[in-house]
C-alpha cells in the first residue's frame, strides 16, 4: 500500500491558475514494477477536486493499493485540471 501525505494548503495561494478558475481536479496515478524482472506489481489512480478559493484544505492522506515491496520501482504522477468559468458560464 502506498500512502501519499498532502499537507494543508490554501488552493488560491498554492496553485497558480487562470482568471475564472472555480475548481482544480488533482489527478494522481501510481504504477510499480519489480526492478530485476520488469514485471508490473500494480497500479492505481484517484482524483480529488478542490474548490479554488482561500479556504484551507486540511492535511490529507491518500492511500493507493500498489505494493511497495523491496526491489520495486514505484512511479507517481500528479497532474491538475482546471475548471474555468468565462462570461458567467
């Protein structure tokens, strides 16, 4: 099991975004493999949507069911998607 610890933060101060941004979707993907054999040990993904404002988001722990045994290589990727409102729509 892989656990990511995300500290508390203020979205509008911690994330740079275009004018009109109302929320940000944080996509997290993890994949692992055994370094010696190259055989995949697993993968998982999840996402979290944050309102884009100055309200503090508390610390979070995100658990992803990917084995992290000795001799494993685990790669984690995080990317953001922005939800914008233009001209009131």
